[in-house]
C-alpha cells in the first residue's frame, strides 16, 4: 500500500453517487437486473434490509427499516431499547438512503439481482449515530477537518470447511482436488491454494463481475486457510468492499458445497483468522504522506499515531475482537499478537511497520480478527491514531526480537474487554456515546447468553471427575 490519493471504483459500469434515476435505469437495463438487495450493515456487520423489484427501486422513493436492526445481537435477541426511551414494538422507523456508488451485481443470485449498500438516517435526514457505517464516516470526517485523508488496506483471512449442519461437531477442512483434506502449516504454498482452485476461481469471477479489486489471494498457515488482500483506498470504500467480499466468498464456497467462515478461531489446533489493517495518512492539499519528512525520515505525527494506537487500542479491543471466540485467537503461542508493541517489519508485534519506500510508510494493525465488523474495526483503529496525533503522544521504543515473549497487554476475554471499553471516556467521546452505550449492551447480552452454554470441555473433564 502506498500513501497516495485513495482509489475509488472508476469503471464506467459503476454509477457513482451522483447518479440520477435516468442513469440508474440505463444501468439496470444494461445488466438486466430484476431485483435489488437493499442492505444496511448492522452492529455485527450482518446485512439487514429488503429485496424489491428493480422497477420499484429505480424511483428512489424512501425505504424504511425499524431502529431495532441496530439493537439485535448476533443470536437475534433485542437489547438496549431503554436508552431510546421506547419499547421494542414501538420503535421508530429509519430511512434507508442508497449509496449508488456501491451498486453492484450479485452474480450468485438465481435471478438477475443487484445489491446496494444504504446509509441509515432519521426521518429528519440526520445520520443514525449507532449505525456502523455512520460511525466510520464520522471518524473520517474528523480527519478531513484537520486537512488529513486516511488511507487503509485490509487483509482478510478466512477458512474453507466442510459443510457443517450440526454445530455440535467440530469443523473440518474440505476435500481438495487431490482427494485429501487441506493440510496446515502450508503458508504461501501455491499448491495449497490450487487444492481449492475452483472456489478461488469463483471468488475472482464474482469479484470481477462486481467491479471489486483484489490485490492477491494467498495460502495462510491453517488448513484450507486463505487470505485476500485488497488495494488501498478510502476507509468507507474499503469497509464496503470487506462487507461485500464476506458475502461473495461465502457464496462462492456454497456453490461447491462447503463453507467459508470468518470466525476468529474456527479450528482448535489451527491459527486464528485476522483482519490486518494497513494505515497511512495523506495531506489533502499536497497528497503527501504525513508520516514521512522530505528527507525520508519519520515525522512526529507518525510517532504520535503509533502512540495513540498503543495507548487506546487495548481499550478498543471489543470492537476489533467482538465475540467470546475472538479471544481464543489472541493467546500466547497462537501466531497472533498479545500486545501493542511496535516494530519494523516485525510480525510478532501488534503494530508492524512494513518494509516500504518512505512515501508509503504505514502502520499495520495486526490485532483485529476477521470476525470484526469492518466499519467498526477501521473506525476504532483510526480513532486511536487520531487521538495520538491530537494529543501529541510519544510511543514506547520499537521492539527488536520476538514480541510474543513480552507481557500480555490485551484483554484476555470479552468481558474484560467490555470493562476496558466502558472506562475509556476518550473513545466514547470520539466514537459517540450513544453508539458505545448500545454496543456495550449488545455485547454484554451475548456474553451472558454464551455463559448459559455447557461446552464439550466441561462434559469431558468435569462430568465424572469433580
């Protein structure tokens, strides 16, 4: 990733935010679209919304959804309505506002279908503060007010597994073209990627038909674990791409009777799946990377950004690691960071400075799991760096050697992470107090529900022994 003007989709096939109903009709006719999936990313990053005929969508009439879509846990329960002062079945309707720059075909659909990401606003037109896409837009706007433009590039890891209709059974790698199940410890192996070449081919084909740009796909360290790298660009656009890619990759796997999962730790004896976030900042007027001086050396703002990440990311971990399962990845010896030390081209550190030309100097946040909502993960990470620059904080010295041997500086579980997040006034102020309140309610509810589940470990080791 280089710190240059962020890329945006430029294909003539994409409409752009200024599209009119007439140009929209032409686009829909060219692609022979019959239905539109109108999607709003919820707190978990799940697509909520409505499907409607194309002839209805083209009128761009207001579309409504209840506020409850942002009060729903990953298991489907509704919480957090008390802070809105209304009962669950008396909640307000929101407006879904289409971002026509995001309209893309859904190539896996049985009938010609397009998908459009929407923003959530109140009836007055004001953004809904608890909508994740709006949270990220707010953080980006804070950068713009300073004359800065954040540039990001996510790297998204995921596993392919056999179909698993019974959740009581552990996941297994699928059978590859060799007739054998995928094997672990094959990082960067071209042969391992080729084991699932038909699925990878479909991912590329689906991406091309949606005008989504892939940098690379590689084999990671786990059995049937792959990583997709995206080109650098605007944070909202890249969060949209991750949101769309998750659906795309799942659908490609379904066509071959297997699953694609973005769980942080789906297989007990394999590495977890991360969403590494590369971050740099450019000056809006000059287009130059504010992390690098004219002589090629790091600027004070580079170190301020690093210091903000070191100070605030531990308290933001519940946004980067949002589930109980997320913390099974962040353990000593688990090939994932356990602290927020930083180092030059050091993959054991939570904050890595990749080898690059001075103009492309950037900070790679290696803490986030692939299970994180991309809008919230990017918002949290950029917010921490922003606070560091505004407060002119100084980081600790760069680490040399194995950062896994240093102290564990991150929460060990979701409940601890929620307590840390609750106590961080600075994060609440910058992300929005209302959003933080709802998020805490949702995640506490999910934790309490998890605590009612009896695990196989408990039955195996406690049933006849205690």
